[in-house]
C-alpha cells in the first residue's frame, strides 16, 4: 500500500492514525513499522478507550518507518518505585525524576557523578532505531532526520569516538531497510568506532530484515562484535565488558521483520545464561519492548511476545532492560525491573543515551547529539527540517480540531497545549511537565475535543501514569546505600 500526501481532512486523519507512537494488533507474522514522533493513537477501539495500534505508512519507495504508540491499557503502565535486587537480593532503587520530574540540580548532579570518570566503571553510549539510509528521496515529513541520515550518523560517530566510552550499544533497526548499500555504509562507520578501541554491542530490529536474512545479518555485523555465548536458535549472544554482562537478544528470529518474539529454544538458552551469570551485573538488550504496554489482557505488538519474560528477568536479578522500537524516550519500572525505551536520533530531540555501571549503581541520561561541535551545518539544516515537520503535524492536528468544530482562540489554545504535550512526550520530559499540562485552562477541553480519536483517553492516561523522567535514571543497590 502506498499513501500519497493528500490534503483532504479524511486522508490526513487516516495518515495520522497510522503514524502513531505505539503499535498493536497485528498478527504475529505481520510486518511491523516504527513510530514517527509527533503522532498519536488510533481510533480503533479498546475497552477503556486507550488504544495501541500499529500500521505501516509507506513512502514512495515502499518502505515504512512509522509506528503507532498510544500508552498502556491501564494506569499501571508506569508502576510505582519498587524493590531492586543485586545478585538476587532484594534492595531498593531510586530514580532521578519522579511524578514532578527531576530538578535541574538533580540532573546536573547525575551528570557530574564521579562514576563517569571512574576507570573501573563501565561507560557506554546508547542508540536505538538509527534507521540509517542512503536514500535521500525518502519522505521526511514525519522523521526530519532521514533527509540528513548520513550527516547525522557521521556526527554521532564522531562524538562517540571523541568521548570514547567503553562500548557503543545499538538496540536494533540499525538500518531503515537492510539494503546492501545501507548496511555497508553503516558498518563502515561502525568500523571506525571499533578501530578506535571502542566495543560494539548491537541487536537485531524488525527493519534490519526488510531486505536481508539472518545469515546476511551475521555476515555483515558480527565481525564488529565480541560475543561470548551464542544462542544456536537465533542471533542472540552475550558480551562482557568490564565484568558487566550484556544480553544482546534477537527478538526477530521467529518472525523476521515482524513482531518481537523468542522461540522456546531461545527462552531456554536465555534462562540457562541468566543462571550462569546470576551473580553478575546484567544489562538486558532487545529491540522490542519488555514492559511498555504489557499491562492488560492482550500483549501489544510493540512488546516481546513472551509474557513470562519480565518475571524471568526479575527472578534472576536483572534490574535494567534497554529497548527501542517506539522512537520516543521513556523510562518505566515494574516490580523492580526498569526499562529504558531509547528515542530515535533522526527525530524528536535527536537524543543519544549515556550509561555508567559500577558495583554500586547504574546511571543513565540522554541528551541531544552535539551537532554544534561535530557538524554545525547539520544543526542548521536540521532546525529547518524540524520546523517543517512540526508545521506538518500542526496542520494535521488542526484538521482534527476543525472536525470537532473548535475555532478561534479556543482552538489555538488547545493546539498549543497538544503541541506542548507531544514536545514533552517525545523528548522524555513529560514527567517534568505533568502539572503544567493538567493545570492549563484548556486541558479538559483538549481531552474532550480529542476523545473520539483516542487522543483524549491516551493523553489523559499518560498525564496520570507517567511518574519517571524519560531521560535520567539512577539505580542504587541497597547494600551500597549505607543507612540512608
């Protein structure tokens, strides 16, 4: 299916409903696509009005790069802070960022923690959903950075090399379509990283298999990696850096290019490896999500379709899972297991994650790629492209409000509020602005005006359930907290 950019309200609505933040409902073998920032939930219903749907919006070359996300089916999507284990012993954890968000002082303190310069601690930079492409003709109205994919990737690689973490982590959808020219272009850039003595750990993603199979993926990427244990049934592997054990999981082996799921054989291998490394610090990596949207009766298609997975990780003392797929920055926790959903470098705030792991704690924060230092020309071009993308989404949102007969100053105030919501949601700062949004005089009118499109129920739920900063996290192991 190919959709041209038609300006009628009806087609704009259909396009909008197909380019959303989360994904659902596809059959297990259906192809999945990835979410474009600034888009919203589908009107296909759920019992409580909060919907997670997924559809592919295909550009002129037939490749989809959008995914829809709404939020979870109930208010438990972001659970309250719970106990964390270290080596299987129950301890507690703290998060920088609560329902009211982290303060400037807390954020600065986290970034200035001596852990980042401790030679015994592990440091990593984290990227997900790079969607590297060399096709400059892709429609970039929703994902602005696609028009500058090579330049943005070069700036990102330069920053990684300059900052020189122990390892670069990539959690899938490394290329937009798995075309040979995309793969060769990306691997050449990653070779530069490896040549500088920086390790590379990457997982598969659904888009990596649009035009290649598992054997071709292994041939292209595994020479860049340092696997310790390999799963015979998939491309899953472990990698160890400074005694931190990374589980780099292949959740595309069952349905390449489709929903995330581990086979029974891979689940057995995973349990065996978790037992083997139970007394180690483990970071779990996969493309599809572990927790986001899992509450409720039906698992959404953005999730890894193994419902027993969170409990298995918890049982073996895993405290952190890092995933992607959604193209926005979000952090949540349930029963002591944290999940960092990494944003997409080509859109939103063009974020890259920073991770540090010691015996005492785990630190994480995300910040924009430093284009000013590594390619000022890209920064200027991106500002223009980001404005164009924002204007396009404003056009779409405006058409929805028109259909609800909202006009004049009331419409402008609601439109401003919706745009602020998406800005905060995309850049991972929603928790910092909950009260600002809910206290706005136009908040109830916004919910009411967008209710029939399921924007309303979704925005309402996210403003009521988001409790953690999407861009900063600190997990402190209890035995190292002293009496505090």
